[in-house]
C-alpha cells in the first residue's frame, strides 16, 4: 500500500477514488516513563520513552488506515495527515492519541 502526504503520486494517475479513510491509536504512557520523561525535559535531554510511544502509535494509526483502504479496494492512500494529541484522564495521567486520515485511491 502506497501512503503519501501529497495529493497525487507522480507518474501514477488516480483511476478511482474510494473516499476518506482513517485510523486511530490511543496508548497509555506508563507512570514511570512520565516521571523520567519530565526529568529529562527539565535537564534538556530527549525523552526516548515518549518518542518510542509516539512512533508506535503512529505506526498503528497508519496500519489501521491502510487496512480500511484495502477493504475498499484501494492500493494507495493520498493526502495523509497525522494528528497527535494528549488526553488527560483524571489523576491517572495522560493518554497519547494519534490519528491518521487520507483518501483511499486506485493508482
């Protein structure tokens, strides 16, 4: 499945449009990861724990979006947009939400 953020694929005209597709992933961030990430943020370093969670959530959201496109008979998704959000859940900490959306097409 070809996935691109551009609205077209060079040298591959779009033959059919199958509509909007999307995928979502919501992952919990471990309390200890949150604690150590905040310490790294204070010191100025990178938070490998959060980077790993972001990458994992992004991959899941894109995979779900591609699965939906395949079910519609598409072989590509164009105009893909990724959104990243944190959702506060009471005193239990934050959840990480990633959504991917695009247009399922046949090229």
